[in-house]
C-alpha cells in the first residue's frame, strides 16, 4: 500500500465568506498537489520525493500560507519556515526565517542531504542556499495584496481568523511509498502580524514534522506554539511505537485532549506503517486531501 495525505491549514473557516468559486479553487489546488504527489508513488518513487513534490506545488500557489502568498510579519515582510524528515534513516532538516528562497521545502531537503546540520535559519540558511546553487528571489515575490490587507486589519485591531478567504494555511504532506518508507514535510509563512524572527512548529523536528518507519509520519498545522510545547508530532509517533496506540487513537488524544487542554487549535495529517491515514482537527475546518493505492481519494475543507 502506498499513500499520501496533504493539508493546507486548519482554523475557523468562515463559510459565509467562502464563495463557491473560492471553494472550487481550493479543491483544484489541493487536487493538483495530491495527484502530483501520488503520481510519484505510483511510478515507484520515494515517499521523500512525493512529499517534496506536493509541498512545493502548494508553496507555489498563493492560496496558501507558504511560499508565495505567505503571511506577513508586523514589518510587512515574509519570513518562511519548512522541514522534511525521512522515516527510514531518521535524517531530517529544517530552515526558518528565510526571506528570499522561493521553495523553502527544497532548501530544507538540501540541508538534510548535503550538510551536517538539522536546522539553519535566516541569513545563514540563505548563504547555504547560494552555495547550493539556489537563485534567491526578492521578498516582494511572496507578498500578495490579500495578505497585505490581512495585515492592515490586524494592525487596526480587528480580529481575523487564521483560516479566511485570503491565502491561508500552513501546508504539509505525509506519505508511505511502495517500499514501506515514510516521510513528512511541512512549510509555512507562520502567523500573520508575527514578531520578526518568530519561528513556529513547522521547521522544528518533532513538533510540527516527524517521521519514523514502523510508526508513522506526521505534519501539523495550527497555532505552532502549542504544538512545540507538546512536541506533538513526535508524541504521536511515540504513542504508536511505544504505547501500542493506533494512529487514530494517538492523533485523537493529541488533538482533542492534550492540545485542547492547553487552549491550542489546529490539525494533524498522519500515515502509519501500513498506509492508514488520519486527517483530524479541533477547528471548524482544515483544507486536506488523501489518496492511496487501495482506491481512496478524497478532498475536503
């Protein structure tokens, strides 16, 4: 069984403002990323390649809060985070607070494969990108009018839901390939109106991203500070591996008990060693999709 699940953010979905046309756009965007990632698996490709492909596509789509269309800091700049993990070898890497890397997930993978480090941030991460042949882009590439409008509302003291009819949602993917190898990847622009230099859970291995063969692969979305405090992604995999919980039980406990007890909101996508996928959240909605070689294919808001 090979399988892939993706997410595009979780939060208080404002259905009254989400037009049918916008819903169709989200459905289409999720479908493209899902099917391109699945095609990698169907062609015998690795779970690492599948999650990289899916997340890169979502980074390029301004509908989502990753890459182009990322949320803006209080200074009006985009600062991007991403991470990737190979469940077979436990190799992993993240990048954080980068401002000029078009696809942070590609840089995170390059850090994992071509360096001896696990986390690079800011200018140091971008120096590594240049050394690896990445072409940096102006920060203006990431900024879109809807995100500037969102920032203006927040600056004005208005409450803006994390998931709203503007580009929204941390993105992520988890996969199991035909060889049984698991992988996870996550990418985000972080919180709107965040303090410059703030880093959330997405690039922190074990918090928003984790994968281990024999257990599971996890990607999180939501209020990152709570996921970091729980080391949520690792907790789920450890619960499967050491406590004998099913993936469904482990995800439910983390989201609906531990996260909720802290006042945290968000969602999780995960796949276990047998290719079973769980997509769960304690918010009104989560952009999500899943597909496997057993015939399952679903896209939901």
